[in-house]
C-alpha cells in the first residue's frame, strides 16, 4: 500500500512527540485512512474480505508498531538530554526525618480517580464560584422550588452579565450540566472538588469535598447504577464482602432517586465497612445519594431525554476518608494540626494503584 509506505516513512522522520501523535490520528484516528479501510470491510463480499482483510490488519499492526517504537525513542532521547543537563548537590545534609505528608483528603481524591479511571470515567472540573442557573435551575430547582431550602448557600452581592445571582457552589452537580453542554453524549465523568454550605459541627464544615459521577448513554437503567456503586465501594474499601441497600429517596435532579447504604460490622466497638447489614452484630450506614438523571436535567444539558438516559451519584470525600481510615471528627481535617496530619497523613510515595492497593500506608 502506497499510504502505508508514506506513513511509515513519515513516522521514521518525525522529530517530536506531537508529530508522532498527529501521524497516529491521521492513520488510526476515527477519520484516519486505516480506520476507513477497516470500515470498508463490512461492504465487501466474503471472498474480498478473505483476501483484503489480512492486508489491512497487517497495515494497522505495522503502523502501530512504528508509532510505539518512534515515540519510545523520542521519549528516551528527551530523558537522556534532561539527565545530562541536571545536576544534584550531594553535599547537602539529609533531613533527620521525612517532613510533610499528604493530606487524607488529597489521598482519597487520588484513590477515587484511580478507581473510576479504571472504570472508564474521565475527571471533569468546574468553577467554585458558580451562577444560580447552573447550581440550581438547570438541576430542576427553579427559584420557587422548595429544594433550594435544603442548601444553606453563600451568595455574593453582585450578579453576572446575564443577571444571574452568583454564589459559592453548594455541590459539584453544576459540573454535570457543564459537561453535557460542552461534550454532549455519551458521557462518563466524575467531578471531585470543594463545595460550600453554611453549616458547622462534628460532621459538617462550611467547606467540604464532594465527588459526583455522571453517566449518559443509551439504554441506561438502575442496574447499571448499582453495579457501578458496588464495584467502586469494593475497590475503595478493598473488600469483597460489601453489601449495598438502596432506599427510595428524593433529589430534584434524579427520578427515581435512591439513598445507598453500606453494611457494616462492629469490631472492638467501632463500625467497620463490610459484611453486616440485616444480620446480628451488623447494621447499615448511608454513604451515597444517587438516581436516574431527571428528564428535565438532560434537556437543560442540551440532550434529548427520549434518546439519552443516565444515572448520577454523589458522596462526600471527607466522609469516605473518615469511614475508611477511622477518623471521628470532620473539623480536624481543617485545623492544620501537624500532629493529626502526622498520624493520619500519607507518605508522598504512597501513590494509589489498583494493583498495589489504593489504601496502602507507609
């Protein structure tokens, strides 16, 4: 194939990672020439596929191998150049003890990102200073909706250019609307971040961390939601005996809505997630809110609810950290006490991985 020879020659002559990536897209991307040839197989007769198919697949393998080899060579050359240019002052004394640790919230954020990335979710972000349309109205909470009273909101005195009230977001759900409007469907994202509500006690703070998930696709139903949450909780708590209970609830942006309880057992007087449930010595505790995305919310996201369905879920990152690592006062997360952080903090090299364990401590 003339295209194959031209592409292989171009790959061999590429001198940057960006150039290699551009050649990959031109050949193997959705509009690439290799992809076009693969799509053409469906219109061929069995005899044509038998003779032409192996040549097309061989071309794809050759391009893939050449791209991998060239990318690896360029990365190794860049690393060699960097190592040759850097120097280290070995005369500086080593510290008597390691200083500084990773905050549990940051660690749990990384754990969640690792778990959901393995499930095909991308991380989406949005502004913490939000307008009330994205924070409330687009989530099926118009100005007169009683659900707004469920959120103790910090408002700003000024409005934006569209005359919308500005506020500190009360949840990360506005990211769902922004993601649907910007990316369309299908969609699979998680939205971790800081949120703000006027509340403060042992289990509530004015600023805390949430993570929300959104899946939009065709044929989505409640069974997909339960499987996703069960898989996530098993990976997060690193136990296979996780038992879930879904209870009917109400959220304006989902219908039907369900609260998710996880079973626990008592160990030395403390609740330990796993097993439990409706058995002697066990019980249930709420960990998640979730449900099927309301049709109105899908419409506000610029999609047709007759074509696209989805589910959403949300939970507090701080609460997950407390459950997993045995913390009993949320306010300590923000006190800045180095003794507390020294006890509960994580080493900088405790990088969560599914193979090594997302909750490994130094």
